[in-house]
């Protein structure tokens, strides 16, 4: 049986391959700012895409993307701001989720573009 860490790593590898096949340019994997982490940072044309990868072995607990709640979204937004500042970038940013179910029969990948929009206060 695969551990959660192995499933996550396999999912991220599949996600990178999937995004490259869609024409994205991968800039970073597992980019960290303090305790915040972005799974994948990529460019889709002129848009910087922050990608959260969620993997599960089954749908027993629902679709993987439901695990990206309000707190996780805030952390991704803060991490994206840190990345933009660190790299001194002024580009459009989009937040995507790659939701995957990986079973012995294969994988099902759902790409949710613009999964959420940052709320400015």
C-alpha cells in the first residue's frame, strides 16, 4: 500500500507531466515561503498559475479538490504574493487545482482552472 507521501509525490509528478503536455512552462515545484508551500508554479502564456495538487486513492471521502478550503486558499494567496515579491514579477495570477484519483486501474485527473479568486480586503 502506498503512503500518503508517495501518493502525493506521484500525483505531483503526474501533474507536472499533464501541465507540460498542455503547453504550460513549469517554473517551480514545492516552492516554500516560511511554512507556506505552492505545489507547482507555472506559466500559461502570460499568466502565472499557482497549482494545488490534491490526490486520493478513492472517492470514499469525496473529490480531492474539496480539501482546498478557505484556509488553504488564503495560504496559497499569501505564498503567491511572496513569490511575486521574491521574483519581482508583475503578472496576472490564476489559481488552479489539479484533482486526482489514482487507483491501480489508472488515474483520473480533473483540472479546475480559476478554482478560486483571491478576495481583496
